[in-house]
C-alpha cells in the first residue's frame, strides 16, 4: 500500500468517524430539546392563546397529578400512545406556566398507595374489554386544598383535552362561581322517578347535557316561569322557550336587564322538545311558539312566532319517520362559517351549528341600542308556516319562493335600554296600581352594562340536536357532532366576562362540511322541485279537463270514455312518462356532479402533497445539475 492509498484510507476513516460523531451529537441534542412542529391548519397541537392567558392568571403553584396504570398488559396500544401524547401536552403546560405548574406521574396498580390516591382524587377506574381488569387513566388538578378531577381520559375526546385542563385551571383561579338562572318551559332539568308514570312505561328524564356542562363552571339555578322578581345574586339569566309568559314575568325579566343583568333568550316558533301530553292524541305533537313580545317591542325588534325560516342552501338531511331514509329539509338549518359574524370572537372557533325549525328576527334596534348579528342565513330564504313545515316536508320544497333576504337567526344588543313597562309593574287591580304608584321602584332606564343575546331556536340546546352519548369501557361520555354546545357555552362565558375559555374550546370540534357539494345539491334540487311542481300542475290541469268532459256527458254514458277523453288520457300518460324520464335524468346528472366533485377532492387530498414534494425534488435536482455543468 503506497502513501497515497494510505492517506485516502485515513481520510475515509476520519470522515466516517466524524459523521458518526455528528449523528450522535445531533440525536442527543434533538432528544434533549424536544422540538415540536405543528403543521395543522388550526394549530390543533399548540397551546391556544386562551390557555396561555389562563396560565398568566395563576397566582399560586398548581400541581397536576397524572394517573395511568402502565403495568396492565392488556391495555390497548392505542391507549398507551394516547397516554404519551397526554404527557407531551402536560409538558407543554409546564413549560408555558413559567414554573407555576408541577407535574406528578403515578402508576396506580391494584392495592397500591397510588391507587388509593387516585380514588381520593376522584379518578374513575376503567375496565379492559377482554379480561375485565381494572386500570386508571385520568388527571387531578389541585391548588392548596382545592381539587378539580378529570376522572377519565378517552382517546375519542382528545381534541377536548386542552379545554378540560384549562377549564380546571380557570376554576382554581376563580374564587366565586357566577350564578346562572335558567327559566324554561321545557324539561331541561329532567324529571324525578315517578312510580305511577313507570307503570305506563315512561322513564325519568335526565338533566339536559347543556346544563350538565354549564354546571361545571356556573352555579345553575332554576327560575320558575311565573316569577315576579329575579334574585339579586343571579348575574346571567338564560330564558329558554318562554311560552305564554305573563306580563308580570316579562316585567321581572325587564327589570333584570334594567339593573344591568345579562340576558340570553332562546325563542322558538315551533319547539320539537315541547311536547305537551294529550291523552286524545296518540302522537305527541310539538307545542306552540314562544316569544317575549313586550320586551322585543321596546327594543325595536320583531320575532315571527308562527313562521319558520326555510333555506335550501343550509338544508339538513333528516329522517322524518322511523326507518325512513333521510330527506333534505329546508327548515333544519346547518350553518357554517359563512353564516357566522367573522369579526366576532364568540363565533370565531365555530365550524357548524344546527338549528332545527328556527325563526328570524327583524326590525331596527331602538335608539341607544346597538345590534350585532351573530348567526344569519343566505339570501335564498322564505318564511313558511310552522305546522305545515313540520308535517309536510315536500310541500315546503314545492311552495318555496326565494325572498332574496338574509334572515337574522341570532343577535346581540348592547347600549342604553328603556323599560318595556313605563307605567310600572303590571297590577291585577286598580287598587294595586294605586298602592304601587306611592312606592314605585320600576327602573325606567338601564344601569351598568346590560347585554341581551337573542336566538331564534330553542331545540339547538337539546341532546338530540347536539350530542351522541356513548358507553365505552364502562364509562358514559358525550360526543358533540356539531358546535351547538360550544356556541351556548361561549355565549354564557362571554356574558360572564371570561373569554379565555371559549378561545380554548374553539378547537374541540373539527367539522369540515363540503360546502360546494351542498351548494350543488341545493341548486339541482331547485330544478328538481320545479319539475315536480310542473308535473303536478299538469296532473291537476288534465284532471280538471277530464272532469269537465265528464260533466258534459249524458247521465247514461257516464262510465263510457269518449274518443276525446281517451286522447286526453293518452296525451297525459305520454306527458307523465316524459316528465318521469326527465326527473330520472336529472337525478342521474345530480349524482354525477356530486360524485365527480367528491372524487376530485379525494384525489387532490391523496396526490396533492406527493406531487408537490416530487416537483420540489425535481426542481432541486435540475438546479444542482445546472450548477455542476457550470463548473
């Protein structure tokens, strides 16, 4: 081996050793640094600004105890992966807190001190599906002697985990829980067990999930619908489906607003959840509409309590009979980002809100008041009779005529309110009114900073319109399938003055509807309904002609068809066959357009990134080749 070969070998050995050393150093630095890169559109794996604001409010150290039974062999590997992601998230909290959060990890195996501590912290045991072995997977957030548990962690609720932890931190930071009064004519608070009703097969109803969720952050208090005064310690009043409220109760709500209270009212032209028991009717029918007529008039607004908003662009597939296939309903409205106020923080994180059978607000606010629209329709709307829409979906489609008006479905009023009762509290007799004049305490103008939020639907609060309930590993948990719960929680929390929590919650439900697909369906359905209407008009016209021809026949020839009648029938049958053929072709074209769009979107998602990477690679290769040739 000559000297030159020896030098080459030496250089190669040194080069390999240097490369090995560099790789080891880079791996060591990378493992210690824990650099994370979040490339998701909504930064789903980065702590939100709301969380960071809550962390800044911490005035004392907080301890988060993380419980996970790691020694149980039959635990799903996916659950173990989720546990690692939980640890990563907790580490993000620790780093962002500036030393105010301390993380402790426990492995609560059976009959251990860690298991006893988990039980004391309120962590619920879960069960493996195969062997039935017990394990723990939860969190407890504590500060001094206060503790907020997150009893069970489930992968299906991973997107809500940051919100749950941040809410626990916010609860520890606040000393007094705001009081939320709820006035409703619906069974939102559930019903106790009644042995007499059980004999007829009726089960007790649970409290609505929206109230269960609000109870985690507020002291929720039921307010009777015949109340004449709202308790002084109630800061927020939620009025749901205020059906047939007396003037005295409306006066109580009015004075609540006058003293600076925050009002959130859900009105409804036809409430599905309101089903009065009628022994003469085998089918429970929805009750009538609800409104606050005297208050709305004083605020310069109107609400159609017998008309529903129909919008084909926001139509939702609904099954009207058990076992029947879903039909697109113009009055079950699925609102997306285009229908939310873009500059409003309250709706900024929403993706989809579903309003079953909603009404619209109209009018301009009274002097001194400012209106902000929160939810709205498209311009392709119509107002339809509530009962007709409930019983005859096809009739709504057939009679639909676009008004070209954008309808307001939810709004907020702020400013200086004037009382709706300038003559004082409504009295039952002249003597009562005379006595009240001597000591009238009616507030004529609002004090403080009252806020009124009005929503044209109450059914959006119901469990059926907002969540699915699951039982997994022996635990019951809810899965929102839209942002209805989020919207209500955002509204209440904004009225309570804490905007940080709903800034965190904005990422908990990710829904990305195919808005263009929905638009194509709506456009084609318009044409489809026009064809149906034309066919039915032809049918009525031909039937009238047949009746006219039949009336001209002599009584003895009543059941004998003339040549003219036969030709008329043949002409109609031919026209009917042509219309059916056209309708079949229209359905085929509609399906073809929708399928083509879905296929195109699918291939863009599959091939988009690989094509971009390939193009970048080819470009870099060409640039490198050109540089090599230039040398």
